[in-house]
C-alpha cells in the first residue's frame, strides 16, 4: 500500500520537480523504459500481494478489479496524448492501486476480527 502511494506522489510531482533547473539532472527518471519497468514491477507486487489474500482468505474480487483498473489507467497514460492526460491518468491509476491494497487490508482485518 505504501509503495503505491509513493508511486502516486512520484508520478504526480515528477514533472513539477523536473521543471526546476537544479533537478534537471534527474531527467533520466522520465525514461519510458524505467517507467515500464516500474509498472511491470508493480504488477508483480500487486499479484504477489492481492492474489494470495483473494485465493486463501477473503475470496472478494474487488481489490483485484480496482488494481486492474489502476494498471489500465497507468498503461493508458503512457500514450502521452497531452501532459494533463498523462499526469491525471497516472496519478489516478496509482491512487487506485493504493486503494486496492487498502481494500484488501480492510477485508483481511475484518476476517481476522470475525475469527476472534
């Protein structure tokens, strides 16, 4: 959940950060290969985090659906139609992924309370 929130903050503020001249050396972070690598790593993290909870514990598809919608928005944002398109879809997608982790955590917590 924390890594998804950090991703949302990173994606929303990187263009602003890069616009300052003292941070122009960080432009390598705007490389499409780095972005796709992080998106793929995020898919691995989400799969290893949400799937076992779904399969073994709560059997609720909502976290998976929200996460997939988030990754769909991240992928769509890579079309680079406009700057607003990219930033808004990236920030919303990353926020949805973080929200999927929150939903999953909440479901797990609710089941743990029921077992007590």
